[in-house]
């Protein structure tokens, strides 16, 4: 299957789950349809329905690929082993669940395709606007079919969305003291399906992430890098989905902005 055909199939699947499993539940969830999954993290009936539908649709597109879904991996961590050495889909059926459950945007759907630990394609769907971002390795990044080039905000100081949620207290204080003063801080959207497009579209210049789970980051990292921005580990090494337990990641609208933040992070 060629890349265009695959993208069309993934786009159709994402749009379908948004229209059938997600949007009908938006601001209509009953209390029992929202369940605490971990500290400061919830899952809803829409997450489960979306993942089940996506697994069915994606399996039909590429039957040879394993599927690593966020909710499936939560229930059975052994499915994560597929990330190590084979072709696999990586699915976040409802990214930004906390926002969704609170009745507010942003939220979306993330799908990536990886082979032996390397992301080779990624798709990002915004449920409310229908915005569709995608990238395949070495073929550029696109929004709604138009090729894009990442750009900075042009502001001074640069605009930063820094996630402190999963940092330990000591690291959090260091970032506040030594990194934050160099940037104009904005709230994080708590939704990677929104954060990576913001970096590419000149809304935010840099972001720092501590937790780097593949369903949150695989699609967005490839999209940003293919657009000409830069997303990488703090030491500059490439993000791999089979290193999901490794903390720390910087995303930036340009390589220069990435270098500047990485240097500052290396000093704390």
C-alpha cells in the first residue's frame, strides 16, 4: 500500500471514530462513564470505544502490523513488546482525555506507524475542527493536504509551553528558576495532538516534556521534524518508541530554538 492510500485510510478511520465514538459523548458523559486511571488521569467510555474501532479499521489497512493502543497497554503491558522489533500501529484513541471529560478543548486522536522502534508515519486529528496533520518519514509534513514548513512565533522572548506535571519536585524547581525566566510561558494544552501543531504553526516556540509515552509523542515528533522543526531527547538523540521509559524531550519550532533550550537544560 502506498503512502497516500494509507494516509487516506487512516484519515477516514480517525474521522469515523471522532464522529461516532467521541463527539456524541462530548459534554454528555455520565459520571459512571469517567473512571480514574491514575493520579491526575482519567479514562472515559469514549476512549475505549474509539480504540476498539481504530484497532478494527487499522488492522484492515495493514493486517501484518501489531497494534499498541494506550488503553490496551494499560490493561496488558505486555503489548508494549511489539514496539521493540516489529511493524506496529501506535494508537492514542482520545488524546486530551482530561480536557474532554471536563467538557473543554483541545482533544484529538493520534495514530503512528513504527517499525523496529522507529516511527515511519504519523497522523494527528483534531476532533472539533477536523484539522488533519500527517507526515511520513523523509516526505515532509502536511496539514489538510498542504505541505507546511515549521515557523517560530518571532516573539522575544520565545514562547514556551513547559510541562511540569511529571517532573519530580527538585527538577520542577530548577526549571522554574533557570529555564522559565528566559521565555514567555503559556499554559500547556495537556494534549499532544494540539501541542505539536502549535510548535509547527508559530504559536509556541518550544516545549519541554518529561513523560514520553509513544502514543502521546510518536506522531507529533515525526510531524514536527518533517516540517523542519526539531523534536529530540535532551542529549539530541532521536526519539524511539522502544525507549518509552526514558524521560525527557524537547520540541521546538526551529533547530536553533531547540539548541538554545537544550543548552540551558543541560546546565541544570
